[in-house]
C-alpha cells in the first residue's frame, strides 16, 4: 500500500477515553499539550481529521505564524457523506490547501460551493486518498488528529506508524460509549498492531507525554 508515514496524536483521560459519551470538544488538557500538538503539526506535510472532529472542535487546522512553520500543512478532512458546511471556520481561514475525502457520496450533494472556496474533492476510498497524497502531493508525513472513528479505519488498514498521547491523569470520563483512540470499545480490530514506547515524560500538572513507534517486525 502506497501511503505516507502516518502519525496520530490524542489526549486521553486516565481511563483511556478521548471524549465523553456526549462527544464534547476535546479541551480537557493543558496549554503544554496544545503546544506539543503544534510541534508535531510542524513535522507534518498534511493534517487529516474526520468531519466529526472538525465540527466538535471547531478546527481551522493551521499552525500559528509565531511558531514559524516552514509551511502550512495540507488540510485533509474525511467524510463518508460529504456533508461539509461551507460556512465552517476551516473554509474561511487561510492555511494549507484543503483536500476533502468523500467515500460514499450521494447523488444530491453539491460540491460546487466547496470547490469555489478552493477545496479539492476526492471521491474515492481512504486507501486511495492516502496514495494520492503521496503520489500527487508529495506528502511524506501525515498527522491524523482524530477522531476515533477515522483512526479505527486507519488501524484497520494497519496504517499507523507513530502514536503520540497526552495521558491526562487528572480526568476520568467513564462511560461505556465514550470513545477511545480507535472509537468505541464494542469491537476489536481485525489484527493487533505492535508499538514500542519511545518517549515518556511526566509533567508536574498531572499529564504525561507518551510516544510510541510501530515495531519493525510488524510493519
Ligand atoms: N482527545 C483528543 O485528542 C481528541 C482528538 C480528536 C477528536 N476528539 C473527540 O472525538 C469526538 C469525535 O469523534 P468521532 O469518532 O465522531 O470523530 P471523527 O472520526 O473525527 O468523525 C467521524 C466522521 O468522520 C467521517 N469518517 C470517519 N471515518 C471515515 C472513513 N474511514 N472514511 C470517510 N469518512 C470517515 C464520517 O463523516 P460523515 O459523517 O461526514 O460521513 C464520520 O461520521 C469529538 O468529541 C472530539 O472532540 C478528541
């Protein structure tokens, strides 16, 4: 499978959840966590989120100028339905080129308004989209910032190379239906993916930065 190196980043509660059962916005971690996310963004040629995360977290998917990014990464958003809102902040904010993946379009969805805002629409599978990012847009490193539903699809394709977590010992979300980094807990992945811990950094504020790399024998 031709694809970029795929890095994921999440904040998780002490009980391993990325959000509450109500899918509240993910603002339960510190300014240090946000700064670390922006540092990881700086390594990426492209960012990818699911439409659920884009909307829950009202994202613009950019790196602030004061962080002196070498460029603004491509902004990629995945949807099955393609029901993007052209008034959303991401379409109204300057930043990296917008690439919208739509895997199951219906016949009535209009993409003209999104194209008029400069977005490129890709009507294909997630696998094919990852290939296009490499072959046509030179993307070597892609940072997926969630949510769990999208990351589950990447995990099912065995398309995750690095995992960065901020483990927030100060928060417990509970709730059987609260999502984890691979979505809801109700079903297992088709196969295990092995990672090794490469970074462990406890902070004074009750958070811990963790990084994992996929183990070579499993790649
Ligand atoms: N703690 C953290 O670090 C963190 C990070 C990210 C998100 N979150 C939280 O997670 C929650 C959102 O979770 P979620 O699972 O609903 O979000 P999500 O994965 O971002 O969004 C789900 C939507 O994305 C699209 N999608 C997902 N997988 C796809 C695939 N394989 N192909 C095409 N489209 C796909 C679909 O869009 P359509 O409905 O348009 O078809 C789907 O309904 C929010 O509460 C957010 O704050 C937390």
